[in-house]
């Protein structure tokens, strides 16, 4: 039986000009996500966008996390519309 191809979801970005974006990007912010975002390890893009856009992005992210199939490590996009090792 062949391998099931990976499935990647590309989600539209959150609006980064609103109040919540300003909060998370503020140098004065002391909550966990803001501190991690400024730190060396950073934060997951989905987590940041979920915070910035609230329920709109959280729903999209939950759908993607539920139905995504990870692609192999080191895979890249190709013009053939599939992930390639």
C-alpha cells in the first residue's frame, strides 16, 4: 500500500494592525506569549495569529490541526503541487 501524501493547510494571516497585535508586539508586554515571541525561541505562528485575531483564526487553526497530515521532515513545495523530500 502506498504512502498517503501529506496535507498542508495555508491559512490567511491575521490582521496585524489591531489592538491585540499591538499588545503582543509591545516591548512592555509581560504575558507568556509576548515574552516568548521576543525571546530566542519565539512562538508558533498559529499561536500568535490565534491570539491576534481571536475566534476567527482559532477556528481555522483548529480545522487545520484536525485534518492536516504532516509531510516528511525536510519536505519542500514543488511546482507539481505536492511535497517532495
